[in-house]
DNA sequence: TCGTCTATCTGACGGATTGTCAGAACTGAA
DNA sequence: TTCAGTTCTGACAATCCGTCAGATAGACGA
C-alpha cells in the first residue's frame, strides 16, 4: 500500500530503499545549490555516484524526484500543524502563539525552501499532481485559520466583509513569501525578529479582529 | 545604449528585432502552456519555425529569454504603479483605491503569471540578475506602501510594533500569491470579487491602521 | 535591372543528456 | 558453495545543446 515502488511497479527492498533515499537527498541538495531550471538527471546521478539508469529505476525524471520530496513535506510540516492546533484550541494569548507559528514556519522555509518553491510553482502552473500535494500541505493551515476567522466573525469581533478563505489565503501567502524576502529586508535594516513580529501581528489581527496595536 | 543586441554584442536591425520578438512571444506562450521546467530551446525554435542557431543568436538559453521577458514586466506594470501613486496622493477614499489596485494587479497576474512566477523563483533561488529585476519591479509598490505605513504610524493611527517594510512585504505577498489560489477558491465558493474585496481590506487596514470593519 | 555589401539565418557538427534494455553484479538463504 | 531473486549498470539510439562557416536575403547604389 504505502510500500515504495520502483518505476516498473515492483515493491523495493532495503538496499534499493537506501539508494532511493540517497538520490532524493542529493536531488534536494543540488536543488538548493543550483536551482531547478537546469538540474539534470546526469547531475544527480554523478553526485550519487551511480549510473543514470539507476536514477530512472526510481523516478521518471528530476521533476518526479522533486514531487517525491514534496510529498515528504506534508509529514515534515505536520509538527507545526500540530503545535498550531494545540495552541489555538486552548485559546490563551493568541499573539504569542502567532509569533511561535511564524517563527517555526520561517525556520521550516529556511530548511525546505528549495523544494517548497518548486511544489508551489508546479501547482501554480496547473500541474494536477502537485496541486493535490499543495492542497494536502496547506489544508491544516487553511482549515485552522478559516475556523479562526469564522469564529471571530460569529462573535462579532471581525467584519463579515472579509471572506474567510481569502483572509486565510492572504496570511498563508505572507508566511510563504516573506522568508524569500528576508535577505533583502536585512540589508535594509529589517531584522528577522521584526519580520516575524510583524507577520505575527498581521496574522493575529486578521484572524481575530483584534486591532494591530 | 538601450539598443537591443545579439549575443555577440552587435546592435541588431529591424528584421532581427522582429525575429527576437517572435522568439520572446513564443517563449511566453510555451511557458504558459507547459511551464518552465521542461521548456527546451528546441521547442521554441520549432514553434517559431527557425533553426535553434537563430535562438542562440539572441539568447544564451531559455532562462535568458525568460529574463528578457521579466525585464519587460517592469514597464508593463508601470501603469498600475502610476495609478496607485496618483490615487494614494490625493488621499480620498482609500478603500476604493485599494480595491482598484488589487483588481488591476490580479488581472496583471492572470496575463503575465507564467513569467512572473519564474522571475520570483529565480530571485528566490538567489540569482542576482533576477533579484535586481525583482527589486526594480517591486520597488514602486514597496516605496508607496512603506510610505503609507510610516505616515499612519507618524500620525498615531497605526502601531509602531509593525515594521513598515515587513508590512508592505506581507501585502505584496498576498497580491502575488492569491491570484495563484483563485481556481481553488472558486471551487470552494470564494469568488474573484470576494477575494479582491478581502485583499483590498487587508491592504487598506494594514497600511492605514483603520479597523477592518 | 543588376551586382555588391552587409545583416541575418541555417545546415551540419561534436559533444552531452535522455531514456531503455539485456545482462552483470550483488545479496541472503539453503 | 550454489542458487534465486533483487539491484545495478554498460551500452545504445534518440534527442538536445551550443557553435561554427557558409548560405541566404534585403538594401542600396550604379
């Protein structure tokens, strides 16, 4: 069922699993170093120290390997989902919880950005396979945030002029894009902490209706 | 100076200019259809009806052509900058102006998204060439938004706990990513208008300190 | 009209990458 | 050690890359 298979469909054993993993790690590393546009199967194979034929035994092409890495993002991000769900249910100081969420998610981007960027790109480019993964990856964030917005709206603290989905989406957009602007920010005097504080406050206010101050 | 040159550096004439343009338009079209990851020089050349050698006369590779398209985005987006600057200086009903900005920028993304996505991707991947273009492309938005935030903070309407650059960046993030989520939104009942209204209100409130309601 | 000059384009090439086999090498069990 | 199943790879045809030298086309003067 969830057994890993080779491109010919057969279930693979321990040795093959390790090879597959080395290919994935190498793909991720090269992705970080040189980006996706000119990442070749040959580059990965050379770096792994294997024949290109070995690569093709596990993945159809480089994009397919990045797809596998994207799938793994879903479980890698799960602890952040869990933390968020736990925090937000107990209902205590929301702003601190928002700070923690933004901080942890920014760290997550710093580590996994290279893969996440291609996942989002291919989903944006209408690839259905990646769209499904993007949905699964985003869903817990979206669900939690939409619920927050609806709750705030139901209790009258937040205007219903805001669409709950769109509000959550906008906050997710900030979470996903701001790590990519951090270097530029820092060059102009906006520290990582200031960025996190700002996004946390925007997030908190947009989801609860509390004023920014 | 701003004359267009071939890869060997010579300034090109009228006929060559048309060839170059056909290559660029074809690249943009194929980018929309099949995305960037497996867009080959051969694909473009075939579609243009020219030899690959002709392509290489004007661009080093596909990415280089996308770079040229990215450069063109700067002047293509200028009218939206201008409209925004004009609107925001006269100081009248800010929310309506925000609506117009979001609406027009969403349309801009619908037309030019394929190129914008790669511009942002390559900049995110630390390519200095694309980073420069991204800066130039974003600068007018950022400058105007940062000024708005600072003004609101100076007059005491907005908390200084928000960093001006980060706030502007977060709003830009929403503008840049939400068009990519629109199809998903619409499938779940959030119309284009609702999305625009929401982003406009978030933008307006974050830049002015006015409450969401 | 014709020939010439120059800008532009391309056929053809060596080299690299892609993707696919059949079979070689490895592994663990008997 | 032998054997059977698993995993890996050399070798190949097909395609793509990137670069020439030379072919072609358009402008212009005679």
